[in-house]
């Protein structure tokens, strides 16, 4: 087997907005530093993603010293501060998980609503400082672990070999290839055979290790072009991926692995790091 290496690192500071590619990042038990630390919600606290509003893909995110800046062309920009805010406390939802959050205020809310062209008001929230969100599958992800606003687990680990296999099949069927950003993974590795991540239990080295817990069931988001926010009319790559890499007990596609950090909190992961894969 070829050496397994880290080929890409991406954080998504705000759930469902554009990501930021990095050369290195700090590892925490709740994900890469700054990953999915904010979330878009409706007035009732229900989370909003590209499944509901594809134009979220058009909002760029940039790391600055004081926070994360959101921007979109002629709409200008707005800053989400790292510092804890004293905003209103909101009871929010991530799927079926009730989470306690803090609202970032009207200025940010009005800007995002306008910049996305949303027909309903949007708010931006962060996790309340005294609240900890447990994994929704504690037997699988660990009762001692927690996550921020990711759907299921603090890390999503993807295999470049699986993307190449998917794209080969898409091209054979007359469809366009898709980039890795359709799948919004945090850690991308090269050197594993296509889809062998589903049988891999641990990826790591002498500084840190990830536990790959289960396949990530994909929704319609991979059908959305992340540069244009347009959904593929043929519903690709959803259909092809369902045929070649389905979930074990559902007619839905799988891509990448929901993962946790087994060791190495506080360590720095870098593009080019060499990893060992263990079944």
C-alpha cells in the first residue's frame, strides 16, 4: 500500500458556509480549531443549511486575528468575533439535538439575510459557553466526547482515492466530475484504496490518531456546485454514489467517515503528514 498522507485540511467556521483551506491546524476533541463554531438559524432556532438555502455556499469565510469575516461581492463583509458575546440565549436545534446557543446580534443577522437572498430572516449563533453538546451516538463516538455544530461527529475524514473512483464512474456515465469540496470534509488523505476507509478503524501517527467510526450518509448537498449554488438537475453525484458506495441499511450514498480524535488534542496536523492505517 502507498504511504497514507494528509493531502488537504479544511475548516468550515460557519456550518454550511464556504470553507477555508489550511496548511496546518490545531487538533481539538471538538474538531479542528475554529471548525463549525457558528451556525445559521431561523428565528425559531432551527438550523439552516444548504439543504434549505443553497446560496449559503456563496458566503466566503476568512480567518482574521479577531474573528472570522464573512463576505460576498457587492454585499461587503461582516465580522464574527472570537470573543464570547453577551447576546440573547437561544434554544437551537441541530437535527434532533437540542443545543443552547448565543445570538450574535442584528447587524450580522441582517447582513446574512440580505447576502443570501433568504426569504425568511436568518440569525447567526455560537454554542453557549456553559453548554456542551454530546454526540448523538455516544456508544459509537464516546460518552466523554462532544462536538460543536457538525451534523454527527467532530471530524469528517475523506479519501482522495474514493473521489477518483467516483469521478471515473461519473465520467463513464456521461456526467461531469466533482471536486472534493462537494463533500465538506475536514481531513483528506491520499494513499488508501478507493472506499477502503469504511474498513479502516484508526488513522494516525505518533502525535495524533483519528478513530473512524462510521460512514457519512450523504444528502443533497453534494449535488450543489459550491461556486454557483446551483443544484445538479440530474441529481449527481448522489445517484452514481448510491450505486457504487451505498449506506449499509439505506438507499442513500456514503462518502467519507465520521471520526473522533483518539489522541493528540493540542497537537498540530499538517498537510503532508504521514499516517498509518489500521483495520
